[in-house]
C-alpha cells in the first residue's frame, strides 16, 4: 500500500478548482488501494474526515483560515473581514 500526502490551498466546500481536483485525485488513489491524506484550508472550521474507498483510505484534513479577497482593479490582495 502506497502512502500519499496531497497539500492544496482551499478544499471543498470552499470554491477552488485546485481543491476540487485534489479531492478527485485523492479519492481515485484511495480507491486503487492507497492510504491518502489530503490537507488544505477551509473557511469554516478545523476538521478531519475519513473515507474508506475499496481497499484504500482517504483522510481529509481541513485547517480553518481567513479567506482573501482581491480588488478587481489592482493586483494586490488583502485578508477578508473575519466571519462572525
């Protein structure tokens, strides 16, 4: 059994193509029998979830982080206001 760790920026349900594809690839590898950890950021809360797929396992580790918003007319980004 191969052990893999995927690191990405924002994991679903936060929007981001990288997170969506990372989750897809991680599930595929787990279904092939690998032990996979997918770690990334979340705007909601810290969490750890586990899925059994075929002979493999996927652990999804989310770390809460403040989202960033970018101004449309400039290239600079700043942290978004904290959510209450």
